C-alpha cells in the first residue's frame, strides 16, 4: 500500500526505542507513521504493546483488535490481545480469540495452561496459579494435547507440574510411552536433573535404538 523504506526505518527505530524503555519516543514515532499509513498494522501492534506497558488498556485493546481483524494470521497480536483480555477478566473473550486463530481447536486444559502462562507474563501470579491448577484437573486427550501442555508448563518454569502431567497421562495411541519418556527427558534436562534425564533418555533409545531422533 505504498509503504516506503522510510516507514520501515521508523518502525525499526520505534522497536529499538521501546526495547530501551523510551515508550513515549516510540509512541510518537509510530503515531507519525500512522498519520501517513493508517493501515500499517505492525505499527498498530507495537502501539498496542506500548499502551499495555503504559497501562492504557482501552487504547491498547483498540489497536490490537484492529490488527487481529485485518491480519488474522498475526499470532503475536492475537496472543497480546488474549493476554489483555485476561488482565481485564474477560476469560471467555480470550478463549474465543485463541480458538478462532488456531488451525485446530485447542482443548480446555491447554487453554487454561496458556491463560496461566499469559497471566504469569503479565505479573499476575495469583491468577496464573489459579489457571495452572485448573489446567491440571483434566487429562490430556491426545498426544498433541500432551505436547502442548508440557511445552507451556516448561516455558513457564512449572517443571514439577509438567512431570506430573506427563507421568499421569494415559494415551491410547501408538508409541505414547516413548513420547512420554521423550517429553519427560526434556523437562528433566531443563530442570537441571541430568542423571534423571539421562536415565529417561536411555529408555527412549532402548525402545528404538536405530532411530536418529532418539539418539
């Protein structure tokens, strides 16, 4: 839409300013971009992120909704908006937003785990704990669900929770035990328990000694 190199340069500078903590400078630079190119969605996404840091949640919601509506494949904006909804207590809106952007619907337990992770990132420790606890009350329904859950717990530093879910999962699928051991070894490694990770990894290798991935 006629976006010039100068616009990309301003966008890059605004990102750097935002990373350095100069939120007002980044905001003013992006507003000058928006004045000439109101449909330059990356600028609106960054403005939304800046407004969240400034606790201007209404303005942030407006920008991020615009981005998601016009660029539905922008997962970064979708996650930011979902996190914003959770901060405002709009759990159903956050869930619907994540469901609509997924190629396959996410399960309730995976949504709750994601909600916990996003609440944790927003500094809402109590709410994060609540979501994490609720996510653990349901069994993973398949391998995809187990991989998603363990990945979210792993990124959140919830190592013991990840281990409980992996060890307690009952999957009626081929190679489910090997998958569980593989995921368990990853968690043990991230946790820093190298002897346990090595022992679990050996189980994976023994089940399929010629497979490159297990090696």
